[in-house]
C-alpha cells in the first residue's frame, strides 16, 4: 500500500508515526513538506518573548526516520485528487491513499498597511522578528488584533496580550494594551476559560474589544481601522494575519467556500481514497494542531484497517486539549469536544504553575514520538 501525506505539521507527523508503528515496512508512506523542520505554535511565543532561541525550538525533518516512512522536502506544485497524485519540485508521486494536511497559508500582505506599519506573530519568521521589535520598543499603545476569520489557535491573541504585558512590565516600559478579536469571548467554546481570561485582562488593565476585526492600518497616521470604519491609534501593532487555503489546494478543485469539506466522522473528502485533516479543512473544529492530531489518529486507524482487509470503524470525536498562557508563569488547561449539531462541551482547569510542566511534557512527548529523541531543554536567551 502506498500512502501519500501532504504536509508535515501536527497532522502529517502524527499520521506517519502511527502508520509506521502499525505497518512498518508493509506500507510505503511518503511525507512531503517544503520546510526543513517543525516548530510548535506555542514555541513561537517562547522565542517572541525571549524564553528560547529559534534554534532551540526547531525540529529538523531530517530526524523523521521511521520504518516505511520517507520524508521528501519539496514544494507541491499541483494536486490531482482524482488520480491521487502530486507534482512537486522533486518529481511526481502517486499513491493508493492520499492525505492532505497542508494547513492554512498566512497572508499579512492581504491586510492593507500591516506589512508597512505592523508586525504579524503567527508565522515563524514573523514571531522571531517580533522578538527584536519588542526589544526595541520604548513604550506606548499596543494593539493585539485579528485581521480575518477563521484563524488558527483562538487562544493565541489572548496569550500574546498577557505575555506582552508581562514582558513590558518586567522591563519597566510604560504601555497600554488593547486586544481586538472578532469573537464574543476570548475562547467561546469554554465559558470558564473565557471568564478567567477576562478577569486577567481586567486585573492588568488590558482593554478587551470583542466582536471587532481590524481590516487595515494607516501607516502615516498610525491607526488601525476596524471593519465598521472606527479607528484606534497605536505605537505597536501585533496582528494575526489573513488565513487562506494554500493556493495549490485551491487550484486542485478540492476546496469549497475556501476550505476542503470532509466527512466530520471519517475525514474523507468527496474523492475516493483521499482524506484531508487539520487547518485545511472545514470540519467544524478550531484550526489548531491538537485537532489535526486527533483527526490524524482516526485516518491512521482507517488506513490500517483497510490494509488488514478489515472494516474501518474509527470515527472522529472532535476532542481537543490545549494549554493557555496567562502570564506570570501560569498556564491554564482547556478541554473541549466538538460534535456536529451540538454545542461544544468541555472543562477548564484554572491557571497555575503546575500546568507549565504538563505543557512541557505535551511537547516533549510529541518530539519523542515524531522525531525519535528527547526534547532538548530550551536554550533560554539572556535577559534583555
């Protein structure tokens, strides 16, 4: 059996790891990604706020060495979902089963003025460059804002606002922070987590602006312009950029209304033998790595069952756990389950220093399974 996995994020790494463990050399699994390594989303914030260096949080794909799995570093130029094949810089690949896990592409240039007057912190390059921006910042009005929906990791803007406050306060830099989000609450599926975040904002004097979205920046006047025309001045703008399905997916004809539709239980697309997982889909869960990982587990079970000539019965339950930075070295834990046609359900565990160790182990466990080594201790940068 030949399995082609497009994208080596949470979904692609988890899928190939499970297939290798169950099938070994009995399956020919090809994992394709244009990048040379993986960085956890939360590690970008670690670098941004001086907790670690870029080198310390980078996990090279060259270390993905597993029975039956071959990693190919190449840009994907065309996808044929009917023929289950792709054209890449490294040639053409075909398979019996294809899994699209290419995530969402980020487009800071899609928001007028963002590149010229603001800073995005969602890409690796953007987060790493923002570290230098924060080091040079001498004070003033800070806006953390979202520029489109949907966007990855809904808690991240709240984390950025709280961690920015920590960072500037520790350095004695005067500041006022405003958090602008298109959501009615910081984490709508978890009322308890949202209430805790709102309390943290109030305690720190962070202004909360729900149900609003920034559509452009005026570089000359240094103001952010909302969708309704209102304006807000800033000295430092930290933005979540526009998210779009990768162009190669859009050109393949797989996307509908911007994203790939899938069966919410099986992750199958309308093309036989083709699955899609993670941010590239419109499955109904938030665009976050932990949900891509859960979807990958189900697809792996279904592929394994097919290989064994058994009946594929595994279905996706929509459950995910994430850790939320509250600043002051405290981390909260959110568990949410999304079931189609029902309200999300879950629980929130109050922020404490104890969950920082849990968050570290979350990353360490995945580095251990995906890359076959113990996670390196973060190389903490010297204080500014």
